[in-house]
């Protein structure tokens, strides 16, 4: 019971919806903090976070999972550049929220510089609730996991390596203003500012519908009448209650204010920026649940990533053969040693489902889409589990998210 109350406190403090991220993740953060301050009683720790604001901040830090990299996904940067080309005479104000450890706002700055946009032509603000995230972003030091795109030529121009760390050039760091803020707080300081472009990617998916609406209201206050809102690929304006509508290119994840619904953002197939990574290949999907009836002849090649690690290849092979415990063991080992482990969590989830452990299945599948919001297979499987458990509305939401990702891959 105390842990549920702690989760409620977290939701109030940062909007985190426990069923989305999973109580296992939250419990792990609670355990970490309790060890740090030598508390072994949940009730006592609940009292502590209620009375001690600093400890609540530490718990928030512990539950945050920064998962981002430079030039993550191609299309948002194309739309930003398109906006600059359409408005050549004005200074463009951009907000990145949440900014995590700074890869997104710094990517925007580098992209604009690469395209000969003068530093006086834009301002970039970046916001995150995590003090540690902001501190790391301001420092501008990154490890290899922050560089995952196919084209890494920008590293030679903007970074220098020292002791296995990649240090961002000072002239890039100077273009981003970082702020440690809670966007859901009534004291949020930036909500009086007006921005032409707001990026709010992969945040709404961790809020419930009421909190999503609150976030949309805050964004509505900050966005200029003819500005654009860029969401994550698995996110939608569904809970904006009419505040935002899709741009003309409705298969994108670009939104405008309802009052600006006639704004045209034509499809950008002709726009290319060679220094951005290529779009992800389309994902083939199989609607039926893999392993629902495990037989040695089962084939699920559709779920295996083309560039998967050899160990994961073996895990999928074992799963197909009904050797679920062996496959699960490989997945656990893979997760320990790889940051990009969405496929391993996905496979773990469907194995747990087949073994009858629905709770662990959901937790694994949610982690899969946390790490990769485009993991269509995980979204579909979560939809099927939700339907099986009688959560019809939740099932529909997962199906809709999966469908949006599939449509965007087909563009």
C-alpha cells in the first residue's frame, strides 16, 4: 500500500503514470533511494518524501531514465529547417521539453549551423525536471551511446574526444539555454514565453489523459499562434480537447493550434539533409500473438530485427523451438550489456506472457516501447493483453499508437 501511495506522490510531482512505466521500475527507484538514506520501511520512506522536498527530488532523479541520442529520428529536424526557410526574416524561438541530457537541443543547433542559419536567427531553450540531466547537458560531455545514427560525420566538426568522452564545442553549447523546471508546476517560469517551435517528444506517453490535457494547455500558452508542435511518433493530440490539430501532412507528428488549422506544411519528400540519419526501415507486422501456442514449427521472423545481435538471434530461435527459459536467460543477459535493448524486452514480454506471468509481460513490453516508441510489435502485444484483461479503452489506445507508427513508416 505504501508503494502505491509513493507512486501517487510521484504522479503528483512529475505526472508519471505508474501503469505506463510499470511498478517494477518505480519500486527499483524506491529501493535505491531507501538504501541511500538507510531506510528499510516503506511507510517511513513515504513520510520522508512528504516532509523532505529534497528527497522527493532525489526519487524523481532515480526514476528518470534518460534515453536519447544525437539526431534521433530524421523528420522533426526537416520540419524545423522548413519552418526557418518559410520565415527567413524573423528570429525563431525553439523549446525542447523534456531535453534529457541535451542531445536534442544541441542537435537542433548543429543542424541549423550546418545549413548556414546564423546564430542570431534563433534561440533555443531546453527544459527538464532532472537536475542531474541538466547538469550533464550543460557540461556537454557524452559517451558513445549518444551517437547512434548512421552518419556520424558531425562528430568531427563539433566534438573532440578525450579519455573516451566526447566533448561538445563551446560555440554549440552557447546556443542552448538550459532550465531545470517542472512543467506541470503552477510556478513553471517559462510558460509566459512564446515559442515558434516546441518539441515535446516521448513525454505525453507517460501521462494519463488528465495530465496530458494539462500539458497541452501549458503548451498552448507557450506556442505562438502560427507556431508548430512536434510530438513523438507514438503520440497524438487525442487528449488536447481540440487545442491542437494535425498539420496538413497528417501522417506526420506535427501539430498546429486549432485557430491555425489552415496552415500548410507540405510533405517534405524532396527535402534532404545528408548529415541526418536515414529514416528507419518499415516494420513488418504480424497481428497474431507470437508464442500464444508455442510449437517447434512456429516461425516469427517478422519480429526479428534485421541487424540484431547474434545472441538475440539465438534467443528468438530458442523461443520458436519452445525453449523459453533459455531464451529468457539470453534476453536478461543482453539487457545487462546493451543500452538499446528494446527487442530484448519485447521478446522477454511475450515469453512471460506465454508462461502466464501477465504482470512481468506488461512490464517488459512497456520498457520495450519506453526505449523504442516505434516498436510496433510491443504495442500490438500490449493491446492484446489489455483486451484480454478487460481494459478495452487501453487496448484501443495501444492499437491506435501502433497504427500511427505503421502509417509513418509507410510514408
